[in-house]
C-alpha cells in the first residue's frame, strides 16, 4: 500500500511535501506539533544535563543554540563550545532562573 501524501503550500505556492520518520506523509499541523514535541524533549534533556551552561561540551552548545533559535532561551555568552543561556518561560515574558 502506498502511503498517503500531503503537501504544504509555501509562500510562493510551490508544494512542499513533509514525510514523517516512519515513511508516511504527514500534514503540516502534525509536523509542527511533532517539532514542538522534539524541542520540548531537547529542552528537558539539556536542562537536566547542563542547565544553562554547556560547560565546553559541543553537543550541549549546539543544543542550546538550537533552542535559542526557536525562542526557548536567549544566548548570554557564545564562545565556541561554551554557550551560556537565559531560559525563557513559555507562560510569560519573564525569564526562568534569572532572578527576576
């Protein structure tokens, strides 16, 4: 059986297919929800493993940069493998762990 194919229309109206990890085509809303779920998981792992400082571990530094790119934290210091962030709460514009 052929998997169902869904397409996302981009700004210039070209179709953009999205495929899930299982080989099935998924809707844009499902892909966005899955992406948020992965970001939640990454944030949980990073906060448990290193908090707000990558401590010179490149994998943590990359993860913190990815989370900052998606608005989960704000980079305070970025020097190669050393990244320090300030966490941003999803519930309010105040930050977590900043003392404010």
